[in-house]
C-alpha cells in the first residue's frame, strides 16, 4: 500500500471514505491510506498544502528528475483538487493501521 495523497510507502492510517466519482474519469472506492505527513495536513484541515504536496509528488513519481511545466502542473493540480474536494466531503474519521 502507498499513501493515496503522495505515494509514500510509509502508511500509518486509513480514512474510511464513501465511494465517489469525479465526472466519468476518476473515482474512488473504499478508504484512503495516508502517511504521517499527509495525515497531519488532513487533521489540521490544511487543504491547500495537501493539494500542493500531492501535485508535486505526482510529478516526482511519474516523471522523476524532469522539470515540471507550469501549464501541465496547473492542469494536474486542478484534477487532484477535484478528487480532494470529494475526499473532504466523504471521508470519515481515521482508523489506525496495525
Ligand atoms: Zn502522504
């Protein structure tokens, strides 16, 4: 398992979440697993930092070592923002992972 926000392998908790879709493109089933850093941002409600972190990590994971074009970054960040908005609407309090 990896963190559903930043792809870190260091998972420490899971947030049960209702299933949802974003348009016809993306969807989510079941809970979202999180690393410690992302969990802190969720627990403090820091949506903008969580969003920025997820967008940056997306490029680091998928295009390692490459520069991030501004326009593409904005597009990806917008999509992630739609996903995150649904997460914020649908998640429940976290559960620890043993
Ligand atoms: Zn994370």
